[in-house]
C-alpha cells in the first residue's frame, strides 16, 4: 500500500478547493518535459473525474516526442496565445502548479501568474518551493510530479474511476523523469504505482518507444557529431562537457527535444561523475542553455546555482548563461575546478 502524501487536512482542503472552483487552470514550467506534460495531463483527468473542465496552459513549446500523448492538442501555449491565457487567468478561481517550485520557472508567464489572485495548489518534487499556495504538495524525494499526481488521485479515492489516459500520462511522466527508471526510482512504492497503472491496460513498452525511439535521422547523426567532435572529457576530474552551437543545430535540423538524453551519454564512461551540456539558444543571441547530470551524490543543483543561474535536482539540473559559448566553456572549467574535491 501507499503512504499518504497529504495530511487529512490538506486532502480535504484540496477536495474543497476543487469542488468550489469552476475555472481551474493547470500549468507547468517553461520548456515542458515529459513530467511537466504528464503531470498536467494526469491532473486534468483527475479534475474531469470530479466534474471539472480545467484549462491546461504551458509557457511554450513542448517536444514532438510528447505530442502523441492523448489530449495534448488541448494544451494552450502562452507564447502563442497570451491574450487568451491572460483572460483565463483573470477569471480563474483555482490555479494548480505542477512540476515547478518558483513562478520564475514559467519565464514570460510569470507576471500573469503573479497577477492572478486565485488560490493556488502546488504539486511538485523540487527542493525549496517558493510559491505561495493554499495546499502545498511538495515532496523532493519523489521520482516525479507525475508520481505525486498519482498519489493525489489515490488519496482522493479516485483511482478506480480513472482510465487509460490518466495512466498513460502519469507513466510517461514517471518514466521520463527517471530516465526510464534508471535513477530516482529505488522506492518500492514507485513500482507499486507502476503495477497499479498497468491495471489500466497501458502499453508501457509502446510508451517507451513513443518517447525514446521517435527521433529523426538527423538527430541521431547530431549525437554522433557531438560525441565525436564536441565532447571534452576531463578524465582527471571525472567530468565532461560538450557544446552545441547554433551552427551545429542548423546543420542537423535541430528541433525542440533533440537535445534530450545527450547530456546523459558521457556518464556511460567508466568513472565519470558529471556531464554538462552547453547549447546556444537558436533565437536569443548570447544565451547558452546549460544542462547538468551526475551520478551518486554529486550535487548538480549546487553547481547549477553557483555557476549557471539555475538549480534542480541532485543528479539533474539546469540553468542558463548570458554570454558567448566560448565564455560559457570558461565558466564550466571554473566550475570543474571549484568542485574538484566533490568530483573525486
Ligand atoms: P534539463 O537539463 O532537462 O533542462 O533540466 C533538468 C532539471 O533541472 C529540470 O527538471 C529542472 O528541475 C531543473 N532546471 C532546469 N533549468 C533550470 C533553471 O533555469 N532553474 C532551476 N532552478 N532549475 C532548472
Ligand atoms: Mn519533474
């Protein structure tokens, strides 16, 4: 059985907030990943089950490899339809924030969320939540926000009524945030949840293929190019980084989502503990997107906060630098040096 993630008080507060709301907005962080989209779609199913019709809002584009998920066509992008979202937020009487811990993680949508006076609920697994809310379901030790959505549904007593769309979204979110259950997924309860999801007749092997075997030929060749020509391994410090320039992205027909997973690959090298990706933004000049991945106890989130204006989880973090790619490389070198002892 599962341990509860909300107190009795929180659970009834949540139930009552939902019960009394007519205009519910679900939202997630910028550059939504599988967990962001999975938790939004999963929570939408929970709300539908309670007789509500929530509006799902995301700050910007999400990757093609998530478009197959049922109901993604109903998700509204703030960067495309800000007037509509502003209107929806104006009349909202409940906002549920999924998979992020600070309003700034919604980038251009931040001001609109800040201005919205509706009560908020947070369902998230990042450290140090800073979003003022009526109910805060924050559990940094959990695999994913999608797992939390499952547990919320479970605790509300709704799981029996939920169907395949719910299970597909939640499974997809849990799978992507754990790298196909290869990290952050040692809890027996995680696998109990999976066993329950399977009772809804999801095809977990197909979900895996839909997400991970859904790239273009040019993306696979981009991986080859990065590993051959761009990867720099600092074997002494057990760390590696690579750059992905604007030109590389153009040459290999880069689309959103194509960078996914590449940053994990250097960790296949024996003894390596840290891998960093530096990707030039394709639109804004002098913006470098940073991704960090580590193994064991190396704190990516501390390094991301110290050097890359970011944060995240212990083993998976991100951030950004407002400089050229050459200057970004220098920052990485300084970060490796500063964390030399922790990399041992
Ligand atoms: P990714 O490398 O996939 O972009 O990000 C990995 C994780 O790092 C995300 O799930 C998120 O938790 C965190 N993250 C990414 N970018 C940022 C950022 O700019 N600020 C913070 N605080 N966390 C980030
Ligand atoms: Mn997540």
